[in-house]
């Protein structure tokens, strides 16, 4: 097990910058440092939540799967974040309602469910953290619901990429594409990552390359 200092923790999770020193000490004292590989299945829908991960690096994709095998990304968790579905399932004693898989290797602090419940019950700053993450993720999921209900944004995005690309390349920020399509940057980023995962595009900084069959 490797330790992480209070300074490193706050640099990674700046939302705790003004939190009580006692909370940070308590949180770190019950945390287990763990490395994880790419394609680690963190949770399968219906699993019990025995702990919660605070990501120090890497990324975890949270998604729902349909009977026909189709998947839809709810959100992705990166450095300095945790999973609100994971937190909710621990605090409500329900099972995990989605799937979670790492998209690359990384490091995390793992807090057991009983310790997480105690931290939330004891410290107001910890409750504020949970509420903040909840509000952020709720906004993303609401955007996703709007996308599904009102417009097949995935097809609109693909048509846009084909139309705007020059020699199968498009130089544009995710925010510019979102503005052009009348949606949010988070929706565009999620859909682009889904297309990249399926091998249809390649992403780099402000550049999208369409893959030809």
C-alpha cells in the first residue's frame, strides 16, 4: 500500500481545499491506495457496493446496457472525481444500477462502504462533496435524457463530422461543435468518445479524424 499526502489529495480533489483538516486526515487514514488496469470491470449492474473509489488518475466509464447489446454512456469519472451512483448505492444500501469499466490504467483511493457512511454522517464538508457531485452528474444525465428524447444527437453529430471534415479531418473544439449543434459540450464529448471507442474516429487535441472502412 502506498500513502498519499494531504497536499497531494487536495491538489487532486480541490473541492476539499477548505475542508476541515480532521476530515482529510480521517479520510486518508481509512483509504486504501490501489492501482487498476485497463478494462477492469469495477461494477456490473446489480452488484453490491462494498466501497467507493476516489480517482487519482485514469478513467472509469459508467454505462447502461440494453438487451440487444447496445450501450449508452451515462458519464465518465476521471482524476479528482468519484462515482455518484456508487455513493448513492452505499448510502441507500441498494445495488449498483449500471456498469462501470476502466478505460485505461490508473490509481485510486478505495474507501470501504462502512467508512464512507461514517464520514458522510460525521462531516458536513463530506456531505457537501456528495451533494456537489450529485448536482453535477444530474445535469449531465438530464442532458443525456434530452438528447435521447428529442433528437438522436449521435446521428446528428456523425452527419456534422462528415459534412465539416476536410480529407477526413476536422479541427474544432468540443464546445464549438456543441454550439453548432445546439447541445452541451458534455454530450458532444461523451458521443465522440463513444465513436472513438467503436473505432470510427480518432481524437487528439482540437482535432478529429474520421476512420474509413
